[in-house]
């Protein structure tokens, strides 16, 4: 599945924006060992790893944003399953999720390794929102977001995280 230009721009923004610990910059040369490049959304979640067997740390802005994404999708699950969710509903859901991703990126201060893992999750979620915005199988986009949220809950330390009920 081709990734749209808008999705690549968002993924690039994720790689260059403020998601880093103090002193770590996404614009550092690759020689320093940090380059996001293009991540295939079909392979992103398969690349996730734990932090020496433990979930990756999170920060408050990440937890707030991911909870908001989860809550938005949870509210949409029943009408999506009932196939009563309109194209405009999907577009609005995608816009709300994209807004939260923007907030996560703008405000998080994760260490490099946790940040790298988070980008894999966000790539999956962004691929889902792109599908929700287009004609075609919008439900497949919602499924991608659900997969991203499920992976987040498994690979990141988010106290009181509630898996999506569907």
C-alpha cells in the first residue's frame, strides 16, 4: 500500500519535531547514530522491541495524547462495527487522532531509544489515519490505529492504560 505524500510529511515531522530528550536532536547527522528514514507501516510493529524485557518509559504528554487517541477510537468502535460510521465521521476521527499525534510530538521528551520505538507505533497509527481519510476501506484504517494502540499498551509503560474494547 503506498504511503501518501501527506503521510510521509507527517512521519518526517515526527522525526524532526520535539520528541526527544534534552540534548538529543533529530537533526543530528546520521553519523551520531540516529536517523529515522522511511519506515514501512506494514513492518513497523514487527520491529518493536522491549527495553531489556521491560516496557519503554513514557512521559505525561505521551500518556495524555495516547489516552485521548484511545478514547476517540473507543467512542467510534460501535458505529464502525455497525457500519454506520460515515466517511465524514472517519475523516473527523482521523483529524482528531492526527491532532493528538502532533501534540505528542511537540511535547514529549523521551530518551532516544524509547523515541525510536514510539515512532514505530506512531507510523502505524498515522498509516491508519491516512486510510480513514481516503475513499476505500476506511475500516482498515481504524484497524491499523487499533493495532498501534495495542502495541503501545504492550511496549510502553503507561500506568492505568486501558486496552480498547471492541
